[in-house]
């Protein structure tokens, strides 16, 4: 048995019991099982959400704790759920959505299959470069290798890969190029038309990558932000235009970036045992305020997600939102127990806010950053950084930020790592 005063407010069994009481209560009694939730969203919206939940699941049967989070089960359907409780057992936080099943596992497997397939195709075409019977066939093989590399460079994030994998990719370019020595001894061949088609496709792919990297929404910040992370290599794992940035499906996040630590950098973090996160150099890195402003949202205490799996819950996890007076700047997925500010605090640029973690909707430790005005995401810009922050770009900071220091050396950038 758990003592209600000592139990974890997010403990699945405790939350499950609270959900059962709420969903089996009469309409008139619902509010007393989640008064803070009703106050936060309003009684009308509170009742609407619960009515839709009951309509989806039918007669309540159980709350199950699955690897993907809590699942409310009824005779007619299921709902994913997340909640937190007060010491008296009432719900102080609640999220519900239709159950989607273990789709993340399937998408991860699909991604790996695509990666293996693309790698195998590239290796096969490199082999064909050395066995081509004509110049035109060799040209087709080289162009197909270039297409695979254009896809990897534009839509994956090579800079975030391990050093050995990057060397293998670079080696493939060299091996393909060296095979050109055979051309003088080969006939022209009859694949010229196919080579032209491959060339057109390659040009189109490169054009798409360039356009996506240069894409701007046309909504600017009131002033550039200070880069929020301390020195070393930071990679834009998500960013850019529609085809590169998965954030675009949410309007206020359409200009968002996800920042991870460069694989080539030595790990930097604050003291503590990071356990399963030891292999992720971003974890524990200090996060600083990128702007002056008023803290309008600050959450701490949500647990880190297991690497590679997401339990349903608040998407931002532990986070801080700052109102500059012209826009809202949002920093998410912070490490539990590290948030240093509260709602109503005034912060100055460079002030410590917390540390990079893995809380919320994330499968790998990283910092999510976006800015919005009137519900629309803005184009991000940082002091000393020209151009857009597209996927795969590497940002470097030469000097640690300090609160109120507006003369610190700006961010340095480069397209590729040595």
C-alpha cells in the first residue's frame, strides 16, 4: 500500500485509481475527483472532454499501465491517459487522447529498414561503378550514388552520426570517384538517356534540399536570440522547411529547432549519475535564457523518458516559456530537478534556466526551442548566425554565456565537421 502523502504524484497505480474514480463517477460528482483540472480548463470543457472519453470507451473496465503509458479500457474502445495527483488522491493534471497503439515502435523499425535499404543500394551502386561495362553505365551508377548521398545529406543528419559511420559514408564517395580511372578503357555504351534522367532527378533533389534549407516563413523575431547552450558543437537535428522539419504540423512550432550535441565533442554535463543517458553528450548541458523577459510557464518534476520510447504525457515535458513582450520563446525537454525559475520571474539573457534532459515527447536527449507570436511560429535567428538553422547544420559557441553579457563572442558555424 502507498501512503498518499508520500507516494509519487505521477505513480501509474495512483493515477490509475484516480482515473477509475473519475470515469465511474456520476456527471454531478466528477468535479470533486479533479477540481484543479476543472478550474484550469473550465467546467464546460471539463465535462465535454469526459463525455467524449466515455463515448469512446463505453462502459469503463480498467486502467492498464503499458510501456507507452496509461491506457483507459472500456467495452467499446481505449484512450491513452496521463495524470498527476494531489496528496488527497484527486487529479491535479490530466491528458486524454484516442489510443494509437505502439506506432512509435513500428515507425522506428520502418526507419531502420529504410536506412539499411538505402545503404545497401548505395553500396551496390558503388560496386557497379567498378564493374560498369561502359561509360554511360558508369555515369548512371555514379549519379545513383550521388542521389543516395543527396538524400542522406538533406533529409538525415550525418553530423549526428558516429564518427565511424561518417567515415564509411565519406569513404564511399572516394571509392566511387577513384573508379573513374577506368573510363578511358570503356566504350560509350547505350545508357545515355537513363544517365540524363538520373542527372535530372539528382538536380531536382539538390534543389529541394537547397530550398528547404533556405526556407523562411516571413515572420521574424523582434530581435535575434542569444544561443542558449554553452560551447562545443551543437547540431540542428530538426529544422528548416516543410520537408525537413517535423515541427511544421503544429503552427506555433513551424520554425522550431531541436539541438543535439555533436558526436565528435567530449561530453560536458553537470555532476550526477546519468545512467542510461551516459552515451548522449547533450544530456545535462546547461540551458541559458536566450532573451530577456517574463516567465509565463515553468514545469519541473516530470521524469525523463526511456531512450527510444515515449510514454504519453505533456509533450514539452519540463520546460520554460518566456514572454519577451513581442513573442513567446519556449525551451522544452529539460532534465527533471534542474529548472531554476518559476512563473512570474523576470529573467535576463544568459541566465541559467535548467539542463538538457529527455522529458516529454522525445526519444533522445535534446533541447527543443521555438518562438511564436499570435499562435504562429517565427523564423529563429541567433546573434552572430547568418542564414537559417536547417537540419544537419553545426553550430559552435566559443565562449560560455553569462547573464547580462551582450558582448560575448557570437556563435560560430560551419557546414561540416572536420
